[in-house]
């Protein structure tokens, strides 16, 4: 073999003092593994960053879809307010608001939102109701007397508990 011929990468060069030194070989191997680990760590960090960016994009676009669906409801509210200014008819305003409410509820229902049952007489359920007050009433104890604020599910998850007043019973002594 001449001086200008290339040796396979696994074969040490003759006269290379470090190639015979096991410590030097171990240090080189350590450095190679360290470099590989650092590259993989950088790849992992880049993947995490891309994932976070993708998650932010998905959240923004999900909100955008809901907003676009709610724009007609907003337009209807604006039209109802303008109409009420011009006509002064409370009946027309009430009817318009009721139609807009139903339209908004359809949009929310299509997105998976449902109202939590909290009508008077409905049994109190700690999983979906929040009791603000406990008062005597004609309803049995532990039942809803009044809904202060409606609650909602998003699919099967409670996103807002219904705020209710619960019955303490009739208050009569037997």
C-alpha cells in the first residue's frame, strides 16, 4: 500500500499513535455518541416546537370556524337593533331576539354544546349543578327551585355548571 492510497475508515493509519491508544479511541467514540445524542436532542426540540405551533394553529382555526358560524347571528342582532330603533315595536324586537337565540343555539348544538337540564322540579345533581342557595319551597328537598344561570355541556364534558337555587322542602313540621 502506498502513502496515497486510502484505507478503509475502520483501519487505523500506520504510525498514528492515537489509534493504538484505547483511551483515545474510547474518547473519540464517546465524542461521536455525544454528537449523535445532541443531534437527536435538537431533532426532538424541533419536533416539540413544530407540534406546539401546529397545536396553536389548530386552536386558532377551530375558533375561526366557530366565529364564522356565529357571524350571521351577530348580523341578525345588529339588524334587530337597527329595526327596533326605526319601528319602536317591542313585539317585533322580542320575536327577532327569539329567532336569533334559536339560530345561535343551532350553531352551538352543531358544535356539540347542549344545555344542562335545570328546570324547577328537576333533581339537583352535584356533577352538573352548582347550588347558590337553599330555600323552602313546594318542590321536594334536593330539587331545583330556580335557575340563576344556565349550564352547558360540550359533548359529555361540563363546560359551565348550572347555577341554581335548591329546595329545602316545604318547611312544614309534621
